[in-house]
């Protein structure tokens, strides 16, 4: 994962993590904070790599579509 994208996802997770399901949040945390590969995350959850990819994309979309995303103080 590119460092700039990883930093952006980390910020999204910090602010909008509570909007995610428990599973999405944990997968996102493992990807962003632990820098695990999709395959490593899939193995720990007992799901396919594609399932992890889909869950992470959905989590990112959920966070970006938050009504508070993009607002500044």
C-alpha cells in the first residue's frame, strides 16, 4: 500500500472507525496499523482474500460517505 494512501486510511479510521462494523474495523486496523497483506488478514478471519478486499473497499466507502467527511473546524 502506498504510504500516502495508508496515511489517509489511518486518518479515516481514527475519525470514522465507529461507523464501521466490528469486522470491517478490525480488518481495516490490521491493514493500516499492522500493515498486513490481504492474504494475511483473510487467513486470520478464515475468509477469502477477495472477501477481505471487498470488506475494506466497503469500509473505505462508508467512511468517505459519512456526512462529516471533508468538514473542517
